[in-house]
C-alpha cells in the first residue's frame, strides 16, 4: 500500500515542477534520497510549493480514503480493508514527510524559510540541529513503543544529517589543507 502513495507523492512533485517550467533529472530513493530538478534554481515560492506538493498529495489521499470509508459501510470486508490501509498509509506518509526534519519535505521547507531569514550557512546549521533533535525524538519513541524501525531510522537519519549538513565545512577544510 505504500507504493501507490509514494508514486502519487513523487508524481505530484514532478507535476508541480512541470507547472513551473522545470523537470526532474533524477530521483534518488534512499533514506536520504533527493530529487534533482532541471532548470534554474527555484525561487522561494516555487521551492515551497514544489516541496509541499508530495506530502499534500498524501494528505489528500488520506482524507479521500477516510471519506470513502464512510460510504463503504456494508461493502466487502476486503475492499474496506484495502481502502482503510491506503488511507492510513497515506496519512502516515503525509505526517512523516511534513516533519520539519531534513531530509523530509518539511525539513526542506524549514530550511528554505530559514535561508530567507538567517542566510544559508546559519539556516543550514539551525535546520540540521532541529532535524537531529526530531530524529532522536523519533528514535526514543521507537524504543518506548517497541517499534525499533523508528529507532533505526531516527539514529541513522540523524547521523546522515550531522555528517552531511554539520560536518561538511570541516570535511571541506580538511580536503583543502591536504
């Protein structure tokens, strides 16, 4: 059930990119995945709308799925289960992707807003710090609820954010020195 939701999510990013006259060169689907868009770097509004498009589609799918469940009373149990699973998965995808933590869409939106207020270097540090705190919170929630996949994702993603967004200046400086 995650595949249709993920496909709609990515498709919506792509459609909004097309609406702004851009395209997508490639998508990297890993835990720190990204989308490489073609064309000029986006302006602020384009970046926010394009980034919010994916999780907004998931939220719309969840609302539609839960609405559909209200009219399916008395229908096949299999159909109800399929719609309920799709609605729940869509809601989870929306909630996770709207988290203000990098690499989720909410974290990319947070970083874009912070860049406007704080400038890029400081915004990068603040967004990365917020992301790490949220990811450690997710890891703790995973321990508390015995959902250890959350713990794994929280720890590994916070490490990825730390390495990519907070250690980059140190790595670049050491490369120049050698």
